[in-house]
């Protein structure tokens, strides 16, 4: 499998969205804002190759003599962040909470070693190779933000106003959203994963939570009055699409709470929700292991386990689901 590039969508008034041509882990939407005085990215692709392609597309739309000099990172997962290395002189803006999440994830080269050197006879090794083997971080140095903030931050780029708001822990501990009032647009980062009729998406994956915070973040997006919402993954939405996504999040929250109250362990709860098949058009249902596990931690007061431990459970459930088995050896 290879990824040849992304679609650049003109959202008007100097604003563009770069939408990857495939679904799956690591394929995030990005934004470009252009003015006569410079350019700004909202998030970056996952590896230097994809980031380089986005940079080529960005420079086609920039006036002569200007370049991308700022990057706003909606959160510190690598698929929104690591591509900033192709802009070594750019200011990289993130929340203070993102600093902590950087330490939770592997570095690019650690992840490259895990993906390329893992034992593919194990569920985890096979899963990482299948979903992340398309990316290349062999020469990717760790990226660090240059500007951290809390609360609200208002930037200008030429005549454009860019309002950046930090969010309580939701997808990660360091999320933010970007509101562009003149364009009536919001880039939500991964507090929203989308799908629409004819463009099915994937199940969200939330590392921090609780889901009430994710829902509240979606409601803050709606409160801006934006007509165009660019999610972290999936097709561009209108407000009705965001409301539908809130319904999905509320369903997962309510099922997690009911299963927790019944004494069902977190990973088994994820299996049961997968088996119920409420959202059959969404791919990667094994991601519910992460999201329901995060919700359980808030109900239990337990600590976040290591990312590899979580992903090992994800990989096992993915293997079971592909085989038509989701619990106790019984057919799904």
C-alpha cells in the first residue's frame, strides 16, 4: 500500500483543507491559511514524505516570496504533529497540556523501530505493520513546539483572525480547536472524527476523556456558529454532522457506563459494543478498546497504562473481530 497524496479543498477566503485520500490510522486532515504576508498550517501530515507533499501543495497557493512560518498543532499525536519537521524555521504552537502527551507517545524513530522490527507473528506486530507500515520515520527527529499557551490565543495572519482555544482533556490531555471567524470555519482536531453518506469513516479513538469532555468540546465547536467544520479525520462536516457525531459519542458513553455498572471489564465491554453493531459503517471498531478503556479509567480512578499495552489489546480485538469472534470464542 502507498499513499500518493491528498485532496486540497478550497474553503474560501484563503483557507484550504488537505484531506488524505484514504481512511485509517495516521491519515489526518490538515489546514492551510494563506495571506500576502505568509502562510499558516493547522496540523501536519504524519511523516516527512506526506508532509513534503502537503508543503508542495501549500507553496502552489502562497504568493511569491512568502512561506509557511507558523504551525498550530491541535494535539500532540504524531499524525498531526511530526510532519512539522519539514518546516524547521516555523513557530510551532501547542497547548501546555500537549507537552505531557508528547512524553506518553513513542518518538518517531522508536515508532519506526516498533513497526518495522516487531514480531509479525504476534497480533500487535502484525497490527502495527498493517496499519503503520506505510509511513517512514527512519530519519525523523523528534519535533518540539516552540510556543505553549493555556486558555485562549488570538493570532493574525495578514487580515485573517485566527482564534485558538485550549480544551479540557478529551481526545488527549492537550487538545485545542482553531476558529476562523471570517471563513466561518473550525478545525476541531480529533475531538471530532467524521463520516457522511457515501463517505464512511472510522471509529474515533480517545486517549484521555472522559467522553463528556469530548461531547462538550463538540458543543463548543457548534457554539462558534461555524458552517464548515474540518474534523481531525474524515470528510468536512456541517453543524448537523457534528450533532450526529455527538449522538455517537453519547451512545458509546452510555453503553460504557451501563457495562461498567454491570461489572463487565473494559476490554470485554468494548467487545460487546462491537458485537452490537450499532454503527456498522464505521471502520476500525477495535478502537473502542481505547475509548471505552479511557471512560472506565474515569469511572474507576485508575491510571493510564502504557501505549503499547493498550495497542496490544486493540490488536487482539481486531484479530478476533476479523475472524468473526468478539468474546469467549463465541461467534460475533
